[in-house]
């Protein structure tokens, strides 16, 4: 595992952040603990609770109790409920304070390193909610504030200067709106976390048929207008000794603005595959090939 500076705090954070929630616990508590212990052994020191689910908080707290608290960074996603009754959007002062207190009670972590507001709308954050977040920081229950989302409203939240981190979707074909937002965040000393780094870009269309030429090479050979074209990113799935997912992960990590990439494996085998990616160098020329594919895909859009 490799590490990068965590925003203006100067702390070191692992290239990967493990997202932990209901999916990781679907096979039981023991499997969830096994995943977390494997992450610690791989050198991951950043963890994200997907909701304020007390079960997930308790399991995460148990796993992290075996290391010094100052050595790990834990974030909690706010505004998405507690995972017990489905997603519930709640950015009220009472809702967010209750979520933080619940996580702290069940996890025993002592404090939350970062509270992350997940895709709040333009009018969803009342002044009372902002005051509650400031109070949580003042009492030491949370240390940093993050904002997560990919919509245009994120530009307004980044520009406020009220947040310490931006969590943003960012994959190999991310548009300029995302890239410009990341640059703006870094200009304000915000840490940047990338998620949704991998989108399966294999064509769902059947392979194009081969059209044979006629006598003397005349006729045929021309592809009808409605025949599907080859996927610009098809090479991702034909690179020896690499999966498309690990290529996409390595590519995102080539951006020095990204502090950490959020991954969500639910078993130790996939975790091991992803955890090995930061230590690997991409094959020569692959980054340039990705850039050319981006231009081709955008031109065809």
C-alpha cells in the first residue's frame, strides 16, 4: 500500500479507502470482520461507513480496536439514514447529530474523523444543520467535514470553503465538469476522494458481422450504418495480467489530486486484487491509450 497527504492536515492516508456497510455484512459478522482484518493487513488505514448503521459501526469498531486510534481515519456518511429502514434523506440538525452519536456509541471509536454529507440539494442544509455540524466539531465528536456527489450543485458547495474534503465520482472517462471541480477543490486545500472509479464499458451489443467481398473484391466489405462500432475501451478487457477494474483504479491513482480511492469489495479475494494495484505500474503506453479512447468516445457521443 502507498500513502498520500490527507488535505491540509498533513496526515498520511492510504491510496485506498474501504467502504463498509450492509453488503460487506451480508454473509455475517465473521465475514465482515475478516474483510476488515484483511484490509488492515494490506495497509489500508482509511474506512468509510456507508450509513450510520449501528451493526456496521459496532463491527468496524471491534476491528479497529486492535490498532491505535490515531493511525486510522474513519468517515461516516450522513443524509442516507441508518441502513435499517432503507435510505432516508435527513440533513436535519437532529438527524445528523443522532447519526454521529449512534455511530460513536456502538463503535467505541471516540471520535469520527470526517462526517460526509451525501448529495445534499441546494436547499437541504438549513442554518440549524450547519450550526449542529459546527457544534459537533467544537465538542470533538467529528474533526472534518466532507461533501459527496457528482451533480452541478457540488460546485456551489465546494466554493463555500466550508468543507475539508470532496468525495466525487471519477473514472477514466470523467468529464471536464468533474475534473474542473477537483481542481477547484484542491485550490482550496480540500482533500479529494474518488468513488465509482470503475464502470463496465464493454459493449452490450453483439459483435459486428463480417461482410465478405464479392467477386474481384467488389461489393460487400462495407459496414452498414446501423452496425455497432467496436467499443473504444475494449482494450481494457484484453490487457494481459490486468483486469479492467484494476486498470481503472491505477489510472485514477495517477492523478496526484486524488488522496484516496473508495473501494467496496465484499470478499477478501477481491480486496487483495484491488489492494495490490497501487504497488503496480501501469503497462507502458496504456495511459496514453486511455486518453485516446476518451477522445474517441467523446467524439462519438
